[in-house]
């Protein structure tokens, strides 16, 4: 099993090419594309991708505290 992380732009506007999980140099249980629209990585939780920018989600967690 594997999943694809589509290419994206970081908050610094740098293009990161798409990649397939798990990556060759990472944990073999990291099968899913996780993270945010501007910061993606492989992880083992299929529900850990959020279609928002990382900074926006971080701001939301601060505003609810």
C-alpha cells in the first residue's frame, strides 16, 4: 500500500515536487500523505492531512485557547 503527496508550495513559495509514501529513507509504516497544503510528509495516520495552510491551522489552535 502507498499514497501520493501532490507537489505543493511552501510558505516561502518554494515548489516541493510530489512524492510517494512511504519514502525510501523513512519509516515503512508511514504510508499516508499527511500534513497541510503547504507542508506535507508521510505518516501512519490516514486522517492526518488538512487542506489548510500550516500557519492558519496553528493560528486557529491559539485562538481557541
